[in-house]
C-alpha cells in the first residue's frame, strides 16, 4: 500500500491508499523538529486505535517545508523499508510539463494540484487552493503548469490584523449576515470574507481574459465550501485534490520504472 504525505506550512496530512481508495487519513501540525521516530509512534498508534491494517510498501511526499523532508525520508526508510518519492526532486517525474521562467522553483503542492486537476477535470483550469497562502494555478490546454498567482491566506490575513492592531481581536472566518458590520468582530469578518470573494472572482476573471478562453475553476482547501456557498465562485470543489495528485504521480513513476 501507498503512504501519501502532504506537508504544508501549517499541517501535514498522512493518507493510506490501497490502490483504489484512501482507507485512512490523519492530520498533524507541521513541526520541523519532529523526528522520524515520533512520526512513527504517532502514526502507528492511530492505525492501531482505528484498527487500520495496512502493509505500507511505498511512500510519496510533497512538502513545502524543506526542513521536514529529511525526517520523513528517514521514516520511510527506517520503518517501511522503502525509498520515498519526493515531488520536486529530479528522480520524481511528473506526467505534465512545467513551463515557467528558467530557474524558478515551483511549490510541490502546486505541481501536485495541477496534476490532480488535469487528471480529474481535463485542461484549461484555474486551481484555487485555500491554504496558508491562497494560490491560483493555471493548467494549460495540454495539462502543463504555466504559472499562477499567490495571495495571503485567509487565516493569515486575520492573524495579521489581530497582531498588527492592538484593538482588533482574533476572530474566526465566517459569512457575515450583512456586509456592513455593527461591531468590531462583524466588521472584520465582513472585510475578510467579502474581500476574498472579490479577490478570487477578480483574479479568475483576469486570468481568463489574459488567456482569452473560458476556464473551469477548481477549488480545494478547507475554506473553499464556505466561499462557494456565498458567491458561487467555483465550478468544482475537491477536498482531497492534493492527495489524488500524489497517487497519480506515484502511478506514473511506477509505470515508467516497470517499462
């Protein structure tokens, strides 16, 4: 079975894929100090608690935090006796081209989302990922990654307001009942919520205009359903888009190796 690991700036997700579906998924905070031994104790305890029986033979990793990769590599080698595939490394090939400026390093998560989006929905996509940053990734007619947009994440913006202004409290993101707030909390919620609705709509419209074609907008990330309910911003929503992309990349590399 395959252990797919998606390490983001805030959280790291571990999923076990049996070749047909994900049979278990767990999430933990991303901490670069965590050792391979600690990862294994945590993971094996959860597997035992949930009675998940899985013979893990392969591991694939996508990480936006380089310092975490070493210990995840050790986890794969020491406890699963396998050399992991690491997205972004030369030996981990992608089924799509990456066409950006020479010398540009593209985040592995963005490449994985591109692969997943193209596999599930075809060409001419805008993939919007609500993570620590809000990213927009453009998938061309042939499935290639051709660039995108990076904006501050929703929660990051709320934290910045709270940290930079002493009088502003920490608030949770939610859809306000009215645009005009009547207290500090609803004012902040309205500004962030409708501000991001406008940001997503405007950026997607400008991408479509610049590329002179209609494009399907695919969203992923925990906050995507909240924005979709209010503004009908997306054509598709896929919660496990990144994990699906990891399985596609894994299968692609295994098929190449078997030839």
